[in-house]
């Protein structure tokens, strides 16, 4: 799809130069307050980007976004008169975007807010702004003001690198696409029965064996991240105000680790490598000391690589672990995450352990209400609403259907507050499991437009399907120009 977009730049016939400026509120996720008034601003070959040193990174992202399609220089400067896009640090939580004839101003307390404002601005320009080569278009933005801030502080996406490895270049392309919708956490599922995808120096066979060619579902998902790859991804994400959350899944989902290190089983015998999609058959050996040396080494190395606050230890579907063993395991392991300076994070099963006090839970179950017993905060990922690997309908070529078919309006039509009181909620996350996915096109086809629906649930205070439907329909040409694949839902039209 990326090649196609490059090969077919928009012709002037496809981009009417007289098209009216986009309405100020026509953005996904929907902004909080919008007042359209006054004259529009037009970006010209003389426009400059004004930013203080502290916001240089955001200014660079803005310039990168606007230069290819406009063909303008758009220099980043410390101070300018008029005809400028100005980034400034002010008191606004979220961001405030003001458009007058002489300037576009984005103000925010933090760079993350400025970056969110930049994503809004990109959607207020004609879709041709996403072309990779200079386009003939009037780069006009409607006059007025947007005051916007997130409903929840955590708006996440998850990629499963274990069932099929996805390369750093693919993960970066996904970060580009999700950060446009103000997603600010990317959870990487780095280990499972079929593969181990992150270098751990103290246990090198994890990747030498668990990341080898032939691992993954159907033997088609080999590969792993070196520590250098991972650090580079963390940096790339941080430059887009996305925080990486690593997950090592345990005590279940560990077959790949046990193939590499048979001492991690109770009988010391290596199990056969698995390339099927079954779940719930493997378990670390809860009574063995080596189990906790292994777990502590992995947590220590991952914590040292990860600047973000969270470390996810999985904990789901441990059907091969007794309940008593499961709790005993989490009682020892949850505190290890804190020992290395991170907030423990796990799938909702970890709430069985009293040591989950202070942890974050990721709720993936289907029951419509949930009250944490031990954990402090919940990230909502109900599988029948937020799982991007569920098929859209029975005809969808990719994906699974054990939780539901999830059309775009199903992904949009739920409220976190109906699950648990607001004080428990950290935010929402849309996981994408990779049993059936190979390429970045596969990932994108399952993620979009549903990820945009989840992003709006996480960001916007008000929700309206008809309005979302219209705004996301208007986004389609942007995905086409970005070379991002997506599902043309009949519900959107
Ligand atoms: C359940 S839900 C899983 C994963 C599978 C996924 C497929 C959860 C925490 N675990 O192991 O990949 O279903 O949809």
C-alpha cells in the first residue's frame, strides 16, 4: 500500500484547489470545545514555525509533517513576526489551538500537549497534506479556537510481537499511525508460547532459540528485538509522545522460554516448540528457585531498558497453574517489578494476588462490570469491544472471533464508566494479537478504523456515532495517502 501511494500522487484534478477549509471541529478524536470564527490562516512558502528551544522536538515533527506535501521550507525559528505557526508553553492542560489570519498558535503546558495540538492541526489541513510529494492545494485552516484535553490519561494500543514478529520499521509505522489519534502508550507483547522477542543478556538462548527463524504461529514469525532495536523504538516513540510498555507474559504463555531453558519446567525436560494457536497449556515451575532467578533477571534487564513507568508481567490464561500456585507466584513476582522501580501491570487475573495492591490491571474479560479487589487502577480492554484481532464480521479474511465480531460501531459503542467507577480508571487500550497477522498491511487492516474509535473513547468527553462516522469517513483519503491500509466498513459508508 505504501508503494501504491508513492506511485500515485494526487493530481490537481483530485484535489480541487477551491475546496473550502475544513470545519474546525472535524477531527478524530473529537475536540472538547470548538469555536469557529474570523478569518482563515493560509500556509505559504513564507510561513515559519516558531518554537522555544524546549519545544524543538515538536516543531521538528510538525515541520516533517508539512514539508513534503507543501514543498515549502517551513524553517523552525526561535522568534517570528506574522505568517507563523507558533508553538508555545503556556498553562493549558491538553492544548489550545488558535487560528487567525496572521498566525496559528498552539499553546500547552507540556510538549505532549503541543504534539496533540499538532495532530489536530494536521487534520484541519486538506487531506493532500499527507502526500509524500508536493501537491497543488490551498493550505488553508479555518479561523477560530479549539480548547482540548484528554478524558483519560492513558490511551493505549498493543502489538503482539510473539505470535508473529513485527520488525522495528513496522512498529515505527504503527507508532506514526496511532500517534495521529493521540494514542500515548504502546504495549509490546514480547513473549508467548510461540516465541521470545526481546534480547536478555543473562539468558541468551531466549532469543537464540525463541526468536529463531521458524518460531511463531505456523513457523512464520521468527525474529526478535536486540536491546539496541528496543532502545531505538523507545526513543522513536518518545519523540511522538508515546511511552513503550514491555510485557513478558508469565507464569503461563512460556513454552518458548522452556524450549530454550528446560530447567524452567518442573521435570527439567524441554517441551516441543509450538507453532499452533492454543493457549493455557504452559506454566513456569512455581516451586523452583531457578524460576525466580529467571524472572528477576528478565525484569531487571527490561526495567533498565525502559524509561516508562510500567512493566507488564502478563498473568493471563494460566490454566496450567493451580490457583494457589498462581497466587504464590504473583506474591513473589509483583514486588520484583516495584523493586526495579516500575509500576506492576498485568492482565486482570493478577488481581487475585494481594500483592497486586498498587498495580495496574488490564481488564480483558467480557463481563460488563468489574471491581478491582487489590489493584489500584484499571485499563479497559474488553475483548468484545476493544480487541483489534477480532473479525469485523464473518467474512473478514484475518482475525479470530472467540470474543465477538466487532464492527466499527461496536468498537465505538461502549463506555468505560459502565464497567467500573471513574476513580478506578486509568484509561483504555486496544490490543492487537497476531496469531493471524503477518504483514504491516494485516496489522493496519485490523486496526483501522477501530483504533480511531477506541482513541475517541479514551480522549473525548462526548461521543456521537453519527459525528464519528462522518469524521472518520473524511479521514479515509489521509490513510490512502499515508499508505496505511484500513477496512472500508459498510457501517461507515
Ligand atoms: C486471549 S485475552 C489472549 C491471547 C490471545 C488472544 C487472541 C488475553 C489476555 N490473552 O493469548 O492471543 O486471546 O484473541
